[in-house]
C-alpha cells in the first residue's frame, strides 16, 4: 500500500496524475474541486471520492466508509 500526494500547481497537473496513478487506486480530493467545471465533472464521473474539509465529522465518515470498502475489495 502507498499514498500519492499531489499538490496541484496548475490545471495540467491532472493530466500527469492520470499517468502515475496505478490501477485499482482510490483517488480522494477536496470537495472544492468538484465545482471546477469540466475538472469537477471528470472527477465525479471517474469515481473520485470528494472530502468536505470544512465539515470534519462528514469528512471522517466518508474516509471511514472508503477505508472499509477498500479493505473489503482489496484496493489501494
């Protein structure tokens, strides 16, 4: 298991990330990215899990559910 952390410096970073993210990887992003037009739609359609960092309890719940699913389905 591993963690890849990406600090988006430009909108083109997303294209590079697609090349380095391995198969069966679970991407998580801050919820604000969901509202970036085409980027948000593409992220939502590709299954990115969005975390609302301003609502701590909700974020923890989403991460906990994601971790349970990852263990059950044996994904990274």
